[in-house]
C-alpha cells in the first residue's frame, strides 16, 4: 500500500499513539495530542479505514506498522 498524505491532525494522533504505545483509548490520545476528543474520534475513524491504526479490542486502538511508516 502506498503511503497516503496525512493531515496535521492525523499526524498528531499517530504521534500520540506512537508515544503511548500499546492499546489505548481515544480519550488518552486526545489528552496526549492536545486535540478535542470529537476531532480525535473522527481522525481515528479515518486512520482505521486507511489501515494506519487498528482496533484489536473494542474501544481501544493501536498504531500499525503502516501508521508508524507515515510518521
């Protein structure tokens, strides 16, 4: 899959996921990234559709290798 151009908000969310490590909640990502939780929720949906984050457990997410490669 070719790397997609990511927005500033997507980059902030991916960076937050990368720094937290492991599975985490949108709320924790919002706190680390400094973004509003509603924005984080929308960005997570977009990143998940593009394979940059995964949801191995309900309501918890983690960054994928493809996501790390976009940082």
